[in-house]
């Protein structure tokens, strides 16, 4: 199975700052990479699919890039509601797998 | 509005069984893949199983042979029959609708399964 490794584990930033999260795949997943946001006590929410497409209703401050094995989720200017855990996931083949998550916390 | 509501969780002894249900509304259920994802306490997300619109099924190796996913399109409901449960199966189980050809969104609120 494809292993996804996210970095950093924790990102400490202030509101208004730019967040850059990384996801690296153990083998190429082409552009079949997505990002989810999960807040405490809530279900995950799809942010980005197919590497760079925003899901319905997702603000423009969220953007995704990359292909092959290296991917990035960028939050251009952090809002208070963006502090959460972010997971990447691939759908290149079965089984789909998730990264271990990056926690974006308030500095 | 799409809504997914899980039920059937709870406390079960090791070796026991449990059946989870996911009741769907707000969309044409039989047109979409459906998936179970679980999250152990304080841990990350783990894909468990997916059932396609033709009822083709996929399982994680960790549950293959023990869990069975199914769907009843007449009831807009998906199920997860879980047998031979162990402590490693303790988790919140989320159901999710397939979207954009292979992604999971939205998700239900989750249901806790505790094996102890």
C-alpha cells in the first residue's frame, strides 16, 4: 500500500499568517491526492481533491498543488476557524490511505 | 441537504459482533459509492471499506474476512457487519458519501465502537 507522510507534525502559527503543509507519497499517485480538515469532536471535511481542486463551499484561501509524490496544501491567511488537523489521502489505487495528519495550532 | 447518520455502535466484548448502520438522505443513494472510515482514540484516519453502486466491495487488510459491508438501496442505508472484534477495532466509525469519483464527502458525525 502507498504510505503518505505529512510534515510537519505540528505547525504553530498566528491568525493572518500563511500555512504550508506537505504530503509525500511512497510512490507516485499522479494527481489523485486530496486534503481533509478535521476539528476536535467533528467529522473530517473534504477541502481539496485531485491535488488542486477545491471542494464545494471551500474558501479560496485554501489551495493545493503538486503531482507524483510531493503535494502541498496552502492556507494563504489563517482565519481563527482554520486551526485544526489536516489529513492528506490518496485514491490512486486500493487501498486508499491517509497521512498521519498535521495539526495547525495557534501560536 | 445531504445527511448521514450512523447508529449501532456501543460496547462489545472481544470476539463479539456488532452491526453499524448509516442512514442517508438528501441525495439519490443508489447513485453513489459509500465508505466506512474509522479513527481510533487520539489517532488518525483509517479507511475501512467501500461499496460501489453495483455493490462491488473493497476492504482494508485489517478487517478483511471479519467485516462485511452492504447496502440496501430501498432503505437508503449502508451497513457494516463486524465480527471477531478485538481491542484494535475500538474507534469512532464514520460513514461517508463518495464524491468527485473517489473522494469522501460529506461524512456522518461518527459512532463509537468500544471493544473491551
